[in-house]
C-alpha cells in the first residue's frame, strides 16, 4: 500500500510530483525485476533508464498523450537487442578463453566443453533479452497514470480519476493479502479485495468531491482493482508454498527449496518491491483507458 499511497498523494499534489514518484517506482521495479530474474547490471540500467525517459518524453510532448511513449518503447527495444548482441559476443569470447586455458586431454573433451559454452552463452543472452524486453514493457505501462493526470480534455477531473484508479489497485492488493494472511483462500481473498476496492472508489466519488461522481469513481477503481487483483493472485500462486506443504516436514528438502522459482524469496527486497509495484504498473493502461472514456 506504500507504493499506491505515495502515488495517490503525488497525484493529488501535482503532475510533476506524480512524475517523480512514478520514476522512483519504475527504477525500483526495474531493479527488482532484474534481480529476481538474475539479469546483468547493464540490463537493469537499460530498463530503468528507458522507463524514466518515457515519462520525460510524455511530459514534454504537446498533448501529453500516452502514445508519446510508443517511440521510446520502440527505441528501447532496439537498445536492448543491441546490448544483448554485444553481451552475447562478450560471453562467447570469455567461454572460448576458458576453453582454451582448460587444456583438455582429448579432442572430444574440447568439443564437449566448447558446445557446452555455446549453449550456456545462448541461454544467458536469451534470458537477458526476455528480462530486458519484459522490464521495458512493465516500465512503460506505468506511464499511463502520468498520461491520464497530465492529459487535457479528460471528461472527469484527471487527478481524482488517477487517485480512484490507484486507490482501487492498492486496496484490492492490500485487502486480499490481509485476508490471505488471515487464512482465507487465494481466490475468495482476491474477490473480496476487488469488492473492497470498488467500495473505496465509489466512496471517493460519492463524498462530494468536485466533478467526480460515484459511478466514475467506481469505474476507475474497478479498472485498477481487477487488473491489480489478477496480477497479485498470479504472484501469490507463483510463490512456492512453505517447505512444510512441499515436503511434508518442517524443514523440507534442499531440492524443494531450490525449485522455489523467481519469487521464492518473497521476504527479500526484490520480492517485496515486485509485489508492491508490479500490480500497480499492470493496472495503469486500463485505468488510463477507462479514465479517458468515462462519461462526464
């Protein structure tokens, strides 16, 4: 809720404040995404830099349209591909050097080491490429909140619409997590979280805020809540169960713990940041779409 709360406060203050908070959250998401997928520092820097650049380009564009970030995303994809080609060459050269210095005793051993090195280099570069492209997409998605806040001619107050969308996304995640920790099942907790978010959005519009009706607040909150709730449910299900449930014992086996996956260390800083920022980022496009087309 901290990530959503900061963004809500910034959206209420000014467009530039929201841009600062979103940039910080995009950098945090890039770092957490890269660390969770074990990517190189260069990939993390590319994802963070291009995500923030999308915000800057949107702010300096004439109409602050969401489409302004499309050119940045395209250039970012090209930059990531070029970086991975350079990385592949560097990894391959290091693999050849390792093979040459190993001095195996037979030609067959040399061929085996060389083939293994090539496979390892290809696998690493492919993983880096997927991480970079996915991270850039996630970073640019967050720009939707800024586009809605800065864009002209919105049918409802832009700041309140953004607040309603962020409130819905944040409330859905927080309520579902709290209910999950209390012992409720994942799906029922997620449904109740979305319902609580809908009530929060309707309440925001129904308390007499200038220009935002209860229906508009409900719609914006629903857009954020549904997407954020689904993403959070996916994250919860991707996280491995405790070792007790996996192995049937209190300590578990090393194999079970090693197969934990990307979100195994949910208590680690990358896992915490992903759980906090990723649902908000994924909800941004739908909040923008609904906010731009809500009836006034």
